[in-house]
C-alpha cells in the first residue's frame, strides 16, 4: 500500500497541465467530502489567476455533474485516483463509481454557489489582508482600515510633505544640504529630491523592514550621533590607506628619479610597473587598479625582475630594478591589498549612509499620514505578521482560521518571498500535523519575479524547509509531459536549455559558491520534457543572429515580415504574440508594423492590428487627456503650451479636423462654453468638473472611449476618498500615478504584443521574440551583512550592485551571489518566452555580443546545437523543423457548460445631463422625513437631502474635532450647495447639539467608535444571513452604547430596531449595553429600555 503523504509538491514544467492538476486536486477533495470547501484554502499570486482557477473548478464540477463531454478527461483522470484514495482513507461505504462522482460533483457545486464566500481561492495578499483585518482590535487599528496598494505613491507624497515641513534649524535640513553638496562634488545632479524618493522606496523592501528597528535606533534622536561616529571611522580608513600608499609610492618614485629614470623605461609603458608606482604616489588608494601584468611582476619566484623591463634594457637598469626597486616594491605590496579593500569598502559603505539616516524621518511621515487617513500599507502586512508570529509554533493570530483549515494549496510557489513563506508555513505545518493532505505547485524555471522578492530557492530546496520528521511525509512529483507545444518546439527547448544551463554554470563556478551553482543545476535538472505518446512530429523554430549594422531596423523588419508571412499562410491574428523584455520596445514595434500593414497591397494585411496593454492606459485615451489638459489650463491660464495641446486634441479627435498640425496650433480652437465659464469651472468640485468638461468638450462623440471615461471617473472617486480633492493635487496624482492606470480589457481580436513577464501562464500558436539581446545585469540595491569591524557597526549596509565597485571589497561575495541570481533570472526569462509557443517560435538577437548580454548565450547555444545535428545554422539563421503551412481554422464547438459560455462585449455610450449631485450613501433617508402629508414636494426634497447629508456626516465624525474636516470634505465633493444647506449652518447646529452633556460625551474621544459597521446574524427560520447597520456603536470595554440618528420624525418601529441592535451586541459579548434614539433637529434624546 502506498504511503500517505501530507504534502505533495508538483514541480510543473511549462505546458505540463499545472492548472489542470490543481483543479483535479481541488475537485477530488470535494468529491471525497462536498462540504470540504469550507476547510480548503487555495492561494495564488494574481487576481486573474484566482478568477481562472475558480471558473475552472466551477465549470468542471458542472461538466462532471451533467455528463458533458468537455469534462470527461477530468473524470477519466480522477476516478482511479479517487478509488485508490478510498482504499487508503475511505470516504464512502461503497465503491467509488462514476455515478457517485457525478452526484457528489453536483452536490459540491450547489454548496459552493450557495456559500460562495467560503470558496477560498484567493491571492496570498488578500489572505493576509483578511488576517490583518481580523487583528484590527489587537493592533489598535480602526475597523474601517483601508489597505493601500500603491506604496511608492505614499512614500513619494511623504517625502514631499516632509521636505515642505522642514524649518531652518531642523537637523534633517542640514543633512539634506550636506547631501546636496556631496552630490555636486561628485558632479551629480544637485536636485536630489528624486534621488531621496527613489532611495526612500527601500522602506517598502522586506530587507529594510527586517532591520528597520536597528536603523530607527541608530539614526534616532539621541545624543550619541551614530552617523558622525560611523562615518568618521570609515573616512579615516580611506585617509589612512591613501596616506600610507602615497608615502610608499612617493619613496619608490623618488628613488627612480634619483637614478635618472622615468616610467618610459619600464615594459608595457602606461600599463607597466613604473606607471603603477607613479600612481601609488599621487592617486587615492581606492582608484589604484593593479592589472594582470603588474600582478605577474609580483610573482615571488621571479627574482630577476626581468618582466619589469624591455629586453633591450641596459644592465645598470636591470640591476637597479633587481637589487633596489623590486625589494622596495614588494614590501608595501604585503599591506596594499588590505589597505585597498578597507578603503574601497569604506567608500561603498559611505555612499548611501547620508540617505539612510533620512529614512527615519520619511518613515515617521508615512506613519503619521497612515494614522491620519486610517490607512495601512500592503507592504507592511507581511512584516507585521512575521513579528507577531516570531518563533511561535501556534501564534494566536492564526488560531481562528487555523481551526477551520484542513487543506492548503499554494500555486506559483516559485514566486513566494521568504517572509510570505515564513508566515504561511505556520499554517501549513499545522495542517500537515493534523494529517490532512496539502499541495504546493510551482516551477523553478519560471521564477521571474525576484524583483518582487520571489525566491526560487525555496521551491528548489523545499524539503529542507520542514523538520526532518515531516520531510518523510512530503512527496515530490514532476509533471514532465508537455501537452502545449509541437514536438519540434519541445525538442528544441529541451536541447537549448540543457546546453545553456551548463554553459551558465561553467561561466559562474569560478567566482560563485559551489552550493549556489549546484542549486542552479538542480533547478534545471527536469528541463527535458516528454510529449504525449503518438503525437505527430511538427513545429518550427527560427533564430536570427543579426549584425550590429542596421540591427534595430532589421529586427523590426523581421517582426513585420514574420507576421505578414504567418497571416498569408492562414494564421489568425489572435494566435500570434510578440514578446519583449521591456515596454520600451513596444512603441517602435507597433509603429513599424502598422506602417507596413497599412502600405501592404493585401486588404487582409491592411486590416491587421496590434493589441497591447499600453493601448489601454489612461494616458492613451484622448478623452482623458482632454479633461486633464482642460484642468491644467484652469489652474494656469497663461500656460500657452497646455492651451495649444488642448486645442490640438479637441480639433483632431472631437472636431475631426483634417488640417495640418501647424494650422490647428495657430487656430487654438476651444469650446465657447469652456472660455465663457472659465472662472466658474475653476471653482467647481473635482468630480462635477470632470463631468462638466466631458459635456463641454462633447467627448461623447469620441468612439471607443466609454470604458476609458468610466474608469477615469472611478479613479477620480478613488482619489477623492484619499484627499480633499483640490485640482492641483489631482493633477499631481495624474502625473505621478493615475496616467499609468490601465483599463482592464480581455479583447483578443488582434496580434498581442506584451512583455515576457505578462505572458507567463499564456500560450499562443506563434511566438515572436525580437530584441532578445538585453543586458544581464542592471544596478540593484543589495543588503550586505558585513562581518568585520568597523563595518559591522551596522548589521546591514545598502550597496548598489556593480562588479567594478564591489570588486576588491569585503562586499565582493555579495556581488557574485547577485550575479548568479541575475543569470538565473535571465535564463528563466528565456525559458518562459520560448515555452509560450505552440507551433512556431521566432527569435531575433544581436550577434557577437559580450557575455554581459543575452545574445551571447543564444548565439553560442544555437551554434552548439547545429554542430550536434539539431537544426541548421547558416549565415546567422538557425532553423529547426518545417515552417507552419497553415490549416483550416478549427471551428470551436458550442459548449453546453454554462460556466464556459463566451461573453459578448457590451457597447456603452455615455450621455450627459445637467443635475445637482445626489447622495447615494444611505437608503434610510426617508426615516429622517417629516410625516405631514401636507408638506410641499420641495420641503420633502430638502429633508431627504438633509437626511443623507447628516448620515454621511455622522459616519465620518468620531470626535468633535472631526467636524470641520468632515464638512470641508462634503463641500469639496459638491454635496453642500445652494443656500438651503450650508456648511456653516450644519456646523452651528451640530456644535449647539454638542452643548448637551450626554451628546458631548458621545463625541469626547474616549470611546472605540464603530460608525455604520455591519452586524451579521443568522436567521434559523429563513436560513439566511441578516445584515444590520446601527448608525453609531461606542464602547470603552465596560459599557457599550448604540445610537440611531433620526432627523425629526419618530416611529415606534425605531424603538424596536434599536432594541434589536442591543440584543445583537449582547450576543457578541458586549456588557452593559444601552441604546438611544437621537432626533437631531430638535436635539431630543430618547433612551431605549429593554
């Protein structure tokens, strides 16, 4: 009998059916127990993957339950596995039959749909956010906590606010000025705000947060100035090294000159020993470079100094070098390496030290802003939970959720960060200890998100992550059959990556740790894939190594020619994808291809289009750009550039003018209403202004802009929730963040062009990978841990990676570790790109590159393959297999699966109409209305408006001090207008009400406040969950008070409602519960008795 394993790890190479296997494993658990969905947590790393997984599970449950042909393959795989599982761990008394599986699939589907909130397939970030919200009380966080995803935006805003707040005598201002001076001395940009913002982003990194407490302490507001002490020590090392070496060099140079010689008498001239000695006398020790020739001259076995001089050198010169100069040179060379390593290490350590001490102030500004706005940074979630967990095996924060979970399934595990894993492993260990089956799926070769802290080594050495006893309960399975690609594509990738991996390993093994190189080989040991038995041979691979001459134009031509050729042979647009390393190449490719398509004689080619994510960015929308420039002009009417650009957009896109650009710029045509109402527009609330500009500029005339406009307005609403809504702040928000936001679009009617990162998980019949020549190493911030004094006065030091800078320092091993990681990253990028192809793979690269670029590995590898008889390589073109010749397009069968029905895009046209803003925050406004049947419709409308405003106002107010800001926010949002309801009138009324002692106590700040928070309860009779929202609940731990606000009217039903709230609060464990009705306008309080 097979051993029962509590953890199965599937290492799933590209195209091997990872999603299929995940769905199988989830559905098997549901068949064994249809109620088990309540106890399963499946996590992945993107929202899109989450939705795809949910839909896959639901659709296959439906298909199996209804006997659909599309789901037969799932049933065929599951049935024997379920039968085997039942033999080991029985979940039914009888046999596992097809009928039983279908019945339980139907039951599980019904349960999932009726209890969808318990269908926990979610991103890892969403899971930890849920854990965090459950801990809001323990962490003293507001229940209305808002998780902020855009950490960089918050950090940049904090830097701006902090710098604006600096006073003349603040020491941080002195630090900044010191930094400005040092930047100018190094001939760098003197405007260093951008540099501080960029470096400040390290606050978001896991590495910084791990040591944040130490940094805050070292660079804190204490009397002992650590920075001065530390930097003085480091500078003394540089000065000592330079002074010592200069003195030694000068002594030797004096001796050379005393004998009447100079550097020209030495062999190798500028590269020779003489020049090196002269440099020792004059240059800083950090700049001295000992080349390989000088190093050979120091060979201790060479006693005649013959390598120092030219062969024709006279005997007296040879004697001088042998007897006098060489002994003088060898002695300082004994200490030179140590002095230089210390000085260079000190220079690197000092490089970012001045910025490091600024991080405390930036962090404090971020924390203050977060508290002020009831906000929590997403990037802080993992660190906070990790600190709370520490070394506990069963931390309290997971007790509740851990009791519910029995099975955990983790997808894309190769992208997991160490801190995420540290937090998650606690739950996984708990489930494993209980004997439940768990699942991890991933592929080391597809780990391409290290810049998001993903660590492929976790999956590579996964068994080592568990205690020895638990390792025996862990099973690793390899999914080796590639069901995606054609046989020739599979064969090529097998051969290419086997060869390339070995080449990479050989290139790094001299400088990198042996264990690290072994890990790389281990990660790619399963790279060779099989294909299904009986699969016909097909597929084509072409790699072009282009000359440097006209490389860019030739690459672009290769892309367009390949696309046109594929289309002419019968390929569909949606079957072709162009993959690039970065977004930078996309505009050039799009512009070139569209020009080639436009001028082609074939109408079919003329109609081709390229679809990219960049096409759906807000800054690609003419409607959005017109609104933004219209607001810019309102802020700065004298800005002629903005006026000209706005006029150009308006004439070109709205009026559809065919005039030349210069003519349109000269006319500067703008809508008459815009110029006439200029001043009134400038004073409008932001959201209303955007709607008004949409109408004024007749933007409804623009085709295909509705989705952009809707999303634009959603972003405006999101901005207003975070700020007071002034126009300048909004424009700043657009420039920094909003312009990069993308409208979600699943349109597939076009040739896709996307980055390799975005292509992960996708497949296309034909793949084109141009510009496959990128640089392997980009400067990245490394957190190094010095072991020697005085450098280890800080546990970690931020260093930007560079072989030139880090070589010959105490940080050099960190460079080589990073170098190997870069090699893995770039090898994985190739693997992801090449394995997206189904039938055809076209690659272009630059020939004769250095090892620092990706083209070198590609060219070396294809040459190797050709020599081994795998493909041919002639005149810079490698080919393998036969080019795709096209076939009749397969007509997709109409599916009967309701979850797999194709969607039809809905076209929405936005129409504008003039009206005042309407409150939609509460559906209880009628409770505030006077009941007199004779009141006029106008008065009734005013009371509805007043009721809505008061409800919104009290939802924002916690203490009396919140009143001005809350009123201002309503005013900025355009919700207080006209003479009937003004901010001043509301303020006076509320302040008058607060003169009542009881009401004043409610807003005193002594309470934990819950404004309009939902209370969920289960009604046994109806079998439904009920949601009730008391206006205000206050508790101080001893007493709990619930208050419902009404405007003027009174009904008996209100008393019943408050009593229900009181009863629910008692059931929740609150003590000494009392309830009140507050009739706001007459300022009357009614205490509700049980």
